[in-house]
C-alpha cells in the first residue's frame, strides 16, 4: 500500500475532516451484534485499521481492545487520545499476532484497501485465524459494486478558526479498482499546503465478498448500514457484515 498522505502527513486533520462520523452510534451497533452473535467467552477485541481510535473511544468500557494500523502517525494520535489502549503498527494483509480475539473490527471502508479478491481472501483467512471459535468479525464495505456511482464528486471540507481544508475526488472505476486521486488543500496560519493523495480502493460485488467469507468458514449476516435491518441493495446504505467463526 502506498504511504497515503491523509494518514501520514495530514493525519492530524483526520478527526476534523471526519467529524460528521457517528462513531458513537456505530459503536452501539457493534455492542448489539456482539451481544447477539458472539458465543466465545471473552471480550478481547482487535480493531484492525483503527485509525485515530474513533470507535475504540466508545468501546473501551465494554471490551479489552488492541488497535492495529499500518500508519504510525494515525496510531500516535490514537495513543495520545486513548492512553489505556494498546496500539500496534502492522499491515492487516500480513497480520500475525500472538493471541486470538473474540471480536475483530475493520471499519469505515478500511477493507476496501484490497484491490483483488485473492488479496481480500488472504486477509479474511488472517482474520479467521486471529478469531476464537464463536468469535465475530464486523466490517463495512463502504465501496461496493451495488452502491457505486461513476463520476460522483466527493468533497469533505472543514473551516475551523484559522484552518481551512478540503479533500476533493471523483469516483472513476478501472477494472474494479478506484484509483482515487484525492486533491488535498490546506490553509493554516496563512500558509497553503497541497497534495495529490493516491489511494487504491477495490470495489467488489457484495455477493462475491459474502462467498469468499463462506469459503473461509464464516457465517454471514449483512446489515443495512449500522442499523438493525437486513441489507437492501437498492438503498444508499453500505453493507455491514457481521461474520461468525462457527
Ligand atoms: C478510512 S480510515 C478508517 C480508520 C478507522 N477505522 C475509522 O473508522 O476512523 C482507513 C484506515 O486504514 C488504514 N490502513 C490502510 N491499509 C491498511 C493495512 N493494509 N493494514 C492496516 N491498516 C491499514 C489507514 O492507515 C487508515 O487509518
């Protein structure tokens, strides 16, 4: 994975850009589905691609959390916000941790940082190996074939005090991969900064993702966003997978 500027140079702005995220509401959903489906005994939770710990802050009272992310700068922010949680630097595609967990999360489109089904299957196998029997994997497919809108403009912008920042991109798909060139503009203390931030984002059919999870040994429940409703492919909501290691 290329070292993406948003998660490195601009990591300090991540929480600001995504201040609209409902981490608290999503965390309530996570607690609910873990309660409903998990049959393993413990409350050990691995938050893969945890970023700045947005979910961990609302889950830390209910779980023993380890956060993992590939970007050091994101982890530094998470660690400062949540000193009681263990954060480790690592790549989900090569993850090999010394213990197993009762729940694994991979949230806010982080699973889309796979560009082929084979690569995705490799990571699902790693998740499976890191789960206890009866454990639960929860992830969302922020980008999937069903909710893809070719040519759509994506703009996240924030103005706060002296700071103005914007991230702009347009959705264009080439052979199932969104080669996202996010234009990143920052003006702070009168100084301008600018980057083209490259992300390679895999866009897969939800049914194909479900099939490779089943092949790996998971039993799937697919929700309509972080809501207690089955996924409806005609809705705008992202599919949220709750996959059980039987
Ligand atoms: C959109 S952010 C989501 C962060 C967090 N889960 C949230 O909900 O705010 C994607 C995160 O995935 C991380 N990431 C991307 N590829 C990764 C990989 N191969 N292994 C671990 N983390 C990865 C990035 O560093 C970034 O923190």
